[in-house]
C-alpha cells in the first residue's frame, strides 16, 4: 500500500499552529506509577516465600506453583471482563476501581497468617507474632500448608481481580491522549513501570520483611495504590474536557482523524457496546490474543521464579539476591528502545504504524534466544544468567509495548479495552500453564534428580523452561504475521 507521501501528510511530527502543552506526558507519568505499583504488589510474594513463608507454612515448589498459577488464571479471566468493565465505566472510574481492589487484595495477604491461626485454633484475636506461635505449635503440618495455601489463593484472587484492570485502562488512556505514531513510545514508558516495580522490589521488600515481618511488606507496598488514587482523581480528564490541554495539543492528539481520512479509512462508531462475539470475528483479535498467550507467561515466569532460581541453584537468600535482581531489572530498562524503534520506522522509513511495529517486534523476538545459554553459562558465574534474563526481560517489555499498541492501531477506541482484556486473558492462560508446570517440574526434578541435556535435578528443570521461553516470541510473531500480514484497521465494529 502507499506509504511515504500520504503518510507523511497524515502523520505530522508537530503542530503548525504554535507551541502546545504537554499534559499527555503527565498522564503517561501517572500510568507509569500505576504500573510500578502493580508490579511491586505482585512481587512481594515471590521475594518472601522462600525465606519467610516456607519455614512458617511448610510450602513446596508445587504449592507455590499452584498459588502463582491460579493467580494467572484469575488474572486471565478477570482480564476478559476488566476490559469490558473499563469500557463501560470509562477510563477514570474504571482505573479507580481497579487499583482500589488490587491494593486491598495486596493488604489482605498480610492477614493470611492470622487467618491460618484462627482456622486451626479458633483464636482469631492474635497479632502477627501470636499467629506465628500458634501455627508453630500446631502438630499437623499438612493442615497448616493446605489452610495457608487456600488463604493466599483467596488473597491472590482479589489482587488479580483488581490488577486485571491496569493494562486495559492504561491502554485506553494512551489511545485517548496520544496519536497512533506515539502510542508505542508512551506505552513503553508506562510499561517500564513493570520493570521499575520489579527493580524496586528486591531492594525494598526483603529488607522490610527482615526488619518488620513479611506481613508489613504486604501492607506497606499495598498502601501505595491508595495514594495513587488521590492523584488520579484530580488529574485525569478527557483531553477535550481538560483545561490543561490547549488547542494545539488537542489537535496533535486527534491527528489520526485527519490521518484516517487521508488513508481513506473511515472509522464507524455508531454503536455504544462491543460484544465479545463481535470481537472474535476478526483475525486481528486472534493475532493479538495468540501473541499474548505465547509471551506473557515468559515474563511472569521470570518475575515469579527468578528469586527462587537464585535461591535453589546459587543458594542466595532474598537479601543476598537483592543486588543481582536489581542489576537484572536495570538491564530490563533498555526496553524503552521498544517504543522508539517503531516510531523511527514510521517517521524515517515511511512505514504505517502496524508495519513498523511488526518489524520492531521481529527484532525483539530474537533476543530471548539468549535464554538457551542461561543455564550452561551459569556454571561459570551466577552473574551470566542474571544478565541474560535481564536482556530477555528487556526484549519482552519492548515486545509487550508494541503488541499492546497494535490494538490501538487496528481497533476503534470504544473496543480497545475489551480487546486488551481478551489478549490479557490469553496471556494469563499461558502464564497459568508455565507457572503451574514449572512448580511441578522443579519439584519432580529435585526429588528424582532428573537428568536432561547434561543437567541434573532442578538445573535440568530450569533449562527446560528457559528453552521454552527462548523460542516463544518467534512462534508468536510468525502466527501473528500469518493472521494479519498487512495493516488493516477495523472499520465496521
């Protein structure tokens, strides 16, 4: 299809009518902090379970795998409806509900010890230390494990229910405040909050847990979401109703109306509701969903299991692993390139947004192949797998920013949160499989001292999962490109 001349006119780099405000970047900053809090909340468990919860509740790898896997499936199902909820409530109220629920869920984790003690002994009026003493005195270990796992599963359900609203609301906000050519950059910036949250977690959470107990780690991190809600309530308005957005900035934000007209792509918005059945009629929906299914679980595996990996293979405690994890997620911050690269392809190479995004995603899909070397090189130094996982994580976040932006490229705004929710559900299903499978595999490998490709025990198990993570992106990209080979916006939804 034609590119250079038409698209150069359709996607101007700046307004011609004077200086414009930049309030859209303040909104992007709010989205960044929301995503940071989102990932801090989900990381508390992974950074405390080996050192704090295993001695108290006698969990195995399989128990932890069950908790994380069910979180993934709760998140997946919630994502399906979170998108619809955000489209129905609209962006501002939808986001407030989402972060309020997940912050409450994060805090509920802190009460699981007291809940376990209450169920086992009938005494609910105990503090955190009293609960620990009651649990330690209870002689049926299997009952302690089953009860505590069940309570943590409930807490993860509430957390997942709220956290599922983050990305549909954030992607919808980005579509409202940014033109198509800038959405990948904006998405990569707020999506970097996932990395910053993961970065801040190992240098804060283990030390909070060590000083004041694992319960306070959940409570203190969970409370951050309530602070964010205050700022969102006062700062977010639609750009056309926001006095902080001047006419020049509003013109820049809405430039895609001109672009679509120039490209003869009329966007029909004559219905208020978009059904799931309508969405699944389009290959674009299936392409997005499959890409998320193949790759989201990889990131969640790295997020949930890397602290355990450092503990199991390199015998690091949660505080000892703080520096390696910090370095790992510092490397992941390279994902900011993920937003810049497709913009370069659009502005400098004359590609349409989808074409530029898919080319960037193909480039990013090759970097995770390095994960094949993580376990072999780990025999030389534990820093080598840390660096490799960091690079793979950066590639994932770059991929993620762009795959999210393909939704805004091809679907009308009223359907964006719904489609994002469908993709999130698919990604959650993939994460369920890899998290539960990992827990079962690691426990089996450790118990039987399984051998595979020259590795033994849990090392063999980790090598198998790293190998799956390595090839997932290329498979996902190939299927997406097959389903949607060219830029084709939806015009009849």
